[in-house]
C-alpha cells in the first residue's frame, strides 16, 4: 500500500508541486513537477517532472538523519517527538523510571 503526503505546492507563472511517498515496494520517493513558464524557458516544454528515490534498505537511515537534523541539541526532544507522533495519529509508548 502506497502512502503519500504533499510537501510543497505553489501556483503561479510556474507552479511547483512536491510530494513524498512510500511506494508499494517500501521505497521512499520524493517527486516534483514544475509546470509553466520556467520549464518552457529552460526545456522547451511546459512540464518538468523529477524524482529522488531512497531504497527501503535505507529508510531507517533517513529517519535517523532527519531526527538528528530536527532535534539535535534539544533537551525536550522526547516530549516534542511524542507530541509530533500523537498529532499524526502514530501510536507510541513512553516509559520512565525514577
């Protein structure tokens, strides 16, 4: 089952659309489409499409890299990450010991 989210959308003289998707194969794919004046000027066509794919074997590495980029040096990382998961409807379990 593929899952997709919209990362960016801008409409204008050149409209830009960028999505992220977990493909049915388990790969992570970012895809974009530029429509309008800029691709017409540079490529002679009003539509330019592009993809970046990370194989499923490296998705965990992507997750750790993103967590490091977003939360490194943040002492409230666990509570903020928990809130993020909950806001996205992603189950998690918090444990503590004192």
